[in-house]
């Protein structure tokens, strides 16, 4: 796993995904949730899980105004200019996607399991879920 921290954007997949969000906006968020929730996908690969978590963090930042977990300046600017009313409908999808990321059939919990940061990673996901609820 190419991660340097437990935060939503502290891994290669999510760091690269930030540019997609800046370019494609709400579509990029919805697509990440759709991929994570695809009923035909029995196993959620780490990259898709990272993208779903990053999308959820971005949505939470738009809805709450808290951009502290965003590591990309362009993404932070996009979030500050986004209209929360236009993205609120994605909240349920984000919560479901986070459940999928944490659940069985997801690679991320397995990758974090043997790490000394596993509890911190799960705690950060719980923080994110609370921000979205």
C-alpha cells in the first residue's frame, strides 16, 4: 500500500484523484461512490476504496466547511467554491460507500490490519462518518 499517513488524501490513489475532483467536480464524487457501491463488484480494491474515502472527505468538507484534511490547494479552492446545496444529495451514497470500505470484501481493512496505524485509520474513517451524519 502506497500510503504515508492515515488521512483520506495521504496515499497515492487519493492524491491523484484530487485533480479529478477539481476537473470534474460532483461527477467525480458520484463516480467514486458508484464504483464502491457497484453490486456486481464482489471485492473492493484498495484504489477504489481510497477514492471513495477521498470523495467522502471532499463531500464532508463542502458540507461542513472544514478543509483541514484536504492536502491539495486546488482541491481546497474547489471545495470553497462548491455549493453545498448541489451536493447534499450525495451524503447517503458517501455513508454507504464508507460502510463498504470498512466491510468484508474490501481490501483496505486487510491492508491496514497489520499496521501499527490500523486503529488510527479506523478512527479517521469514524470521524469522517460523524462529519457526514
